[in-house]
């Protein structure tokens, strides 16, 4: 007969190991996109040797990865897969996926969906333009609130309580708009529901964004088309804008907006 008391310690050790592993994964997410071993250990208040040992196991399983150039650590493809599976439970992600692919085909430019994450506007779905040279927009990228067309839509349509802290932080930056000009552009955006930018986040790159509104007008996400000038002008009266509006309206209708 097996002694259950003899089995208990190994079981506890496995549980404790799993807890440490999940703590490290959470810390990698909090310090995204990448972090040094010393910073990660300090963040977790753990010895660096212990963190390193667990990181090697997480790398082997695909949940973490190390940049060979910087030796910094970040979340791996397996963690991304799990995260996307969780996000897939959200209606906006499910509904947007086929529409986003169709929009990319229609406009011939990179299109992506962003939702509001714990650090701000976060890219969760990307359909890259089919051409030799594409603009790399990665899933998991966090965009500036006031320095991107996507962020400006979140700023205009989310409750102030959700955006205030990040907005105040970005307004203190040298290239930030004045509060008065931001108020004016926000009012226009709420009327037109289209936000163009020209070379704001990256020189020579234009973008056009539209809100996805659910029940009660609540912002569920933002659709964005991004492309290089002069091919993509982000013209609010152009064909791409018309296609983007139609896609955003279709998703919003399915969300109850």
C-alpha cells in the first residue's frame, strides 16, 4: 500500500515550482517587451540564480525566450499562444479576425486590432500586407496614447478614468500636443470616428484608425490601417477610409453598438 504521506512533499514541490514559474511569467509580462535577468530578479525579489534556473526551463518549453544580442528575456511563442487563446474568448477578437483579413485584402495595407491593456493600447491581431516589404506591427506591441492614431481613438472614446494617468504622463513629454489642441482634435474625432496621422509614430508611415463600439457605446477596440507614404496617404475621404469605416461598423453592429 502506498504511503500518501510520502507522496505529499513531492506534490508540494511541484505546486511550488508551478507557482514560481507562473510568477516569473507574470513578471515577464509586466516588464515586457524584454528585461535583464538582474531586473527580473529584483522585480520578483528572488535570487538571480533561482530565476535563471526557472527561465531555462521556460525557454525549453517555449514560454520564454532570450535575445542573443542583448541577453534580455521576454515571453515566448507558447506564452503568446496561451494569451491569444484567452483573448479569443473576447467577442471583439473573434468577430474582428475575419473582417481584419478581408480589410487587409481590400486596402492592400497592414491592418491590426488593438484593445486596452494594463499598459495602454495593445495590438492583439495583425494582418500584414502581402508585399516584399511590410511594416512590422507585432502582436503584443503597446502603442502610445497620444503618439499614435490607435492611441488617440482610445483617448477619445474610453472613460477618462481609464486614460487619465497615461495621458498626463505623455502630456509631459517634449513632443506632446497642448491640452487645448488635444481637446479640439478629440472633439473632431468623436464626430468623424476616423483618426488619421501622418508620420507621427514613425517618419514616412501613415495610419488611419476607427473605433469599435459595443453596447451602450462602450469602446471595445480599435481598427487601424497603416502603410508607408506616399503609397498610403491616410486620407479620411479616400477608399481605404471608406473600407475601414465599413469594417468598423460591421464589427460594432455585431457587438451591439
